[in-house]
C-alpha cells in the first residue's frame, strides 16, 4: 500500500500544479483520489495475485537444449535467457504471452495460460540462418548472394593471440594473403586480396566497419568479417575498392536478459629462429682459424717466392730477415695475435637479447536491453611483452554500441570506439648485434656489471664495437597513440518496404614518438646526447545517406539502394630533434642545439553518389546492378570524377523443379558470374598538382625549387574484374565454393621521370596495366556427427600476376627486382648462382654469351661477379596459399587445430650476405651450415659453398640467386583445447557458462628456408634480421553471467 500511497501523492501534486498553471477552479480532490486509490489498489492486487514464476525448457528439433534463447514477456520489459541446459524461469501472468527468439530459428509466441512448466521446441529458420553475410551497405542471405565473398566469424578469427585483426585473418579466407615483415608486438602485416594490381599506388584493401568506410574495431568486439572480392561485391564502393574490401561487423546487444561476459587469457611467449643458427665460440674459432692459417701460409709463401727471385734457395735466416723487412709476422701465432683468442669464450648473445615474454588479454562486456533499447558495452586490455629485451606493446580499448527504437518507425544508433596504445621499441639494435657479435666477447665486466664498449675498447674481437646491453640501459624509443571513432545513425522506416538512413562518423587519431641517444652511451657521447620527437594528428568526417527499398511482388523480389556520401580527411604533424641534453631530461626545450625540424599538412575530400538494384525471381534467378560516381580532390582538375559499375547474376539450379530428384544428394548447386569496374585512390593528397619544395634555405633565407609537374588529367586506376563461381552442397555435409577470376588494372599510376629540360624530376601519370587471374577454393565438411563431431574448413588460392604494359615498355629496376612487361610484379633480377668450381673452390655465376649482333650464343659460367649476367630468377608471389582448420567436439571438450601454408615464392635471405659470407666478414659471427650443405676444402670437392677465404672469396657473398631460397612453409598456427564446465559447477557462482582453454600459437613450422622465418612481407620478398615471430602458450577462461 505504501507504493500505492506514494503514487497517489504524486498524482495529487500534479493536479495541484495543473490548477495553478491553467487557472482551474478548485475541484473536489478527495473523491477523485479515492477513485484513483481504488483503481490502483484493485489493479495491484489483481496483478500480484496473477504474477507467478513460470519455468520451461527450450530445445531444437533434435531435442538438444538451446543456450542463450531470449525469452521476453510480450509488451513488457521483463525478460531472461535460457541456461546451459536450455532451461529458464520468468515471472508472468496466465494472460501473458512469451516471445522466444534465437538466431537461426523462427521467433515463437507461447501463451502462458495456467501452465507452470513449458516445453518448447524451436524450429530452424533456414533463411535467417543465412542472414549473416554483411556485404557493406546491406546484408543478404547466403542463397541471395550473386558475388564472391568469404565470411570469417569472430570465434574463428580469435583463435590466435594477437590484437591485430589482419594478422588473425591469415589463412582463413581464400584469395586473402596476409604477410608480416616483423614479429614485433603491435606491428601490422600486409594484406593483399587476389594479388597486387598497382605499382606506385598502395594495394591495401578498403576497410569498412559497421557499414561505413574506415573506422576501427578491436578483435574482441568483432562479430564477423566479410571479405568482398569480385566486382558484384565491391562495385558499390566504386573508386576505392580495386584492391578488395574487408567488411567488419561489431557485436550488438539483443533484447532480453542482461549478459555479462569476461574473457581472460594469459601466457608466455618465446622466440622462434627457425633453421637459422649461429656458431658457438669453439665452432667459430675452428672456422676462423682455418681462414687465418690459410691466409698466413699463402702470404708467407708469396713473400718467399718473391725473395727466391733474387735469392735462390733462401735459408730460414734469409726468410726471417725478408719477412721482418716487410713487417710480416714470423709465426702464425704472431699473425693471429689480437684477432683470435688463445682460449675462445662462448657468450650466447641470443640469450642476452631475447627473453621469455608475458602476454595478457582481458575483456569485460555487458550486453542486453529491452525491445526498445539494446546495448553492447565492452572494455579490453591487451599487453604483450616482446621476446626481445626492451620491447612491449599495450592497448586499451572501449566500445559502446547502442540501438534505440524511438517508435515503430524511427531507430537511433550510436557507436563509439576508442583505443589507447603504447609501444616500446628496441633502441639498441639488440637483434642485429645478437647475430653478428662474436661469442668470444663478454658483455660483462669481471664484477658482473655491464661492460662499456666503444671504438677505443681493447680486447673486443667483433668489428662493430658495441654492447647493446649497455646502450639499452639509457636509450629509449617509444610511441603512443589514441584514436576515437564515433557513429550516429538515424533510420526512418517510411513504409514496410521503404526506409531512409543517415550515418555520420567522426574519427580522430593522434600519435607521438620519441627517441634519444643518451650522452652516457658511446653513440650519444660525441654530441652530448640527442633527443627526437614527432607528433601526428588526423581527423575524418564522413556522412553516408541511404534510401533503401525491399518489396516483393508474388515471386518477384526487388531490393534497391540509392545513396550519397561525403568524406573530408585532414592530417598534420611535425618532427624535431636536438643535441646536447643532460641525462634524464626528455623535453626538447632542454637541448642545447636544435638540429632539425619538419612538418606537414594534407587534406582530401571525396564525394559520391551510387545506386544498387538486386532482383530475384522465386529464389532461383538472381541479378544485381550497381553504379557509382565518385569525385576526389586527389586527382587532376579535369578528371576528378569517375564512373564505376558492376553487373552480376546467379542461378540456383538446385531450386529448380527438375533438380528435386537429386536434392537429397546435391542439396545446393548454384552458378554465378559478375563483371565490373572499381578504382584505386590510394595515392598522396597532392599528386596531381604542381609541386615546389620549400624545405631548403640559402644564406638563412627561405628557398624553394620545382619538384613535380602538374597533371590535370590524373585520375583513378581502374580494375576491370570478371568472376565466375560455382557453389556445391553435398549430403548437407559438404560445401564447396569455386571462383575463377580475371582482374586487369588499367591506367596504373606511375611516377614518370621527365627530361631535365622541363625543370622537373617526375610526373605522376596513368600509364600501364597489370593483370591478376586465379582460382579461389573453399571447402567445409562435417566429417563426423553425433557423440564425436569433426568438422574441417579448408581454403586455397592460386594467383598469377603479369605486367601487361609500362611507360614506353621500359622496365623498372627496384634493387634486385625488376618490373617488366610479361613478368609478374616482384620478379627477382640478379646474377644467377651456378655453384662452386670443384678444382679451385671459386664461386661460379651464369654468363650468357652473345655475338657481335647481339644474338644469344650459349650459356657458360664465370668466376667474375662483375662479368656475370643478370637474369630473372623467380618471384616473390606464391603459387598458392591457404589454410585448414579441423575441429573435434566430444561432450564438453573441443579441440581445434589451424594450419596455414604458402608455396612457391622466392625469398631473398639477406642475412646470409653477412653470416654465410665465405670469410668476407671475419670479425662477425657465422651461421652453422644447414643439413646437406658442405664447404669446399680441397681440389675435387663437390660442395655447395666456396672455399672460405679471409676477407672474402671473389665477391661470393654479393647479391645473387645463391641467397634466393624457397619461401614455402606449412605452419601449425594454433591449437586450442577447451572444456565447458558442467552446469552444476557454473550455477554455484551464478554463471550461465564457464569455458576453460589452453592454446598454443606457432608451435611448429615445416620449411626448407635457412633463415629465421620463411614468412616475410610478400610485397618485398626480403628476409633480414627481422624481429622473429614467437611461440605462445596461453591459458584462458570465458565466463558468461
């Protein structure tokens, strides 16, 4: 009654207020209130008597319990969700109706009546099961797709422990190649979709988050990723989709019981150096002393031979006197003194440079809501201590996704994502030094303190006199960054078939980098210390406005999108450095001498209008048409607008009447094809304008000079893509997808050199063409079903790249690679290694001989590096790449294993120029020869390696195909074993589900590559002293409340 009384008091107050506001005459309030009290009282009593706890159990059509089914009292905020056994309990009246909803199942309404216990079977909604493919501006069921797409769920994505979405995508989608040049925490890999189609412009794909171009998303918040590959899928993104599109969909709240989830992972990581191994102290001593002994003997014999010309048959005294006159040591011991130790030490520099790292990843999320308001809020902290000393990466992420139905026609959506990151880089060159430093050198003094080493240090055998342990005590190199993405979307459902939405996103990023060279270190001593700072800022505003329709006329279904977008981007930044700063000070204001200062500002704008129409007839015949017109400030004033289009069609053969006799065997057979154009705008903001450079001075006066000539006709690269695909389903257990594609990029953006007479160096022009064609295959199978379940997901991609046209047909040299018509991008062009001369131990290279008219005569060999012929020796592009996942489930246990593979690419192992140099660097450590390798020692030896000669053997370690190796590998990327605790255990802590797991990353790699890791940046193909990848052993728990 107290609640009723309080409600009445509030009503009395409102009536009194109305009297004062409206000037109403005093009315008999007491009778009115008595009536109100009676109404409220009777209602409350009836309601209290009617409400009771109703329990139930929800199962699927196979009588298996369904976990997480939303159960809501219709037209009420009261709701709950089913537990691990499918059970639920909710307060409801006999007149209430329960609404049950679950992804992939038909929504059901169940009257409560007088039943105290309900038994409910959910029926599969095949169409809704397919409504998970988000293709950017819209979502479609799998059966409605006309395009080539790959979908990776958030659960599949997050098996590997990292905080980079692109790295998680490696090997999980056909046609997508992910490669990394570094294993450092926080380092982003390179992503290519169906090959590289550009030369000067970036070939990175376009990222779309929650339907809007750009944005960021933490992997823990991702619901799914859709990779758009053909023109029918990417065409609606027009000018920026030539390199493919990666669509990220984040998690959203669902109406019903509030769900709290915690996901925590912690573990250790260790370095992986593959097949690469440097010598220990004794191995290096044996290897080096042989070279010094041979060198001493050879030089001594040369001196004796010279002496013998004037003094035949010289005596020992004559020889010693002559050697003394030439300042040549009389004994080998004197010759090797100071360069070789009498007793070799055995410092393991790798142990000094590397450590066991710790990784932590923790996420807490809350989701739920009512029928009108749904929310998803999460926070994530990721911290990875690198395996290299002084390296670390940490990131904190917050996200909030809120959907609110203002009424039946209006929905407001707000999304906010923020990231804060800190990264510590190695300031001392520890990786490089750990490989080149001699094991004979000790980094510690006799008292255990770290040894100071510089150019004047006595008793240090290595050529680069440096001790990274000392430097790392005082120097630092670190970065920090913050980003914010905020979306505001308003959707107005005009009718049941027509809707309008406007989505507006503001993004801002800022970063700061700082590094020093402390005056206490050898490198900083000369300048009394130095300090460098850099700052960067960017922001972007994008508005996307869509008018969408979805209308059905009998067997005809028509969907359409009419849209307009505008985006403005801005960046600025500065950098400065100075010298002369006291130890411990970290601000530029404290430096004595400014050294360098620089800065930049850029901006760009995009404006777009587009149209898309999808049609299907009777869910058998499908067609799609897209058109987009884009304008960009990045291009020439006469060609700022471009038109892009795509068409596609599909035929669901398995839905035809004549096919129904085979439906039990072939449950799906679908043929589709598409063609269209897309563009590439990944160039600098001012490439089309005339450029004058003003970063020069003369006599303390500002100055400038011409740098680039204006090009008013500069416009987009255009990709013309044809795709034909076939989808097959067998026995409802095997799903196979095949896609053949041909993509030709025309009007390639190139920096064309100009004659010096023009006064300019170069001009960016649309010249050239590159083609990529290949085959994507995806296969999913349900191998076993029942008590023991086993599923397999497999994908493989074949791509062939070819340059069709270049400026005046002229090849482009890029170091040891050459781009030439008829060849793939990334073709290696260098001297071809032909092995070792068995008679002399000299290196041999290919020499092509031509006659006086330039006609080829024959192939021969030469031991002169400068005379050898440069030829094509392979490519950085793999012949195929892919991945495979096997998942086993038995009762509460689940075991999954994921492998990825790359085959057929050539990697240049640059490290071997230093560590496998045949004596060219005698004061560096050397690598241990691989199994099957051998070194020439005497005449007649058939060996893989030339004779080791002090200071080098006829340039044998120069760039050639000797160091070009097969980069193929098969890697066990992840293994995870998980266990779901029984419901009785979970209920003790009021949890719905508790999952425990242990996982391992990069546990095993099969490869013939002799370097640290065959995985390199496939756009460059070089393997250097990279930050090695790491093996991880992780332990984790997932708890849902």
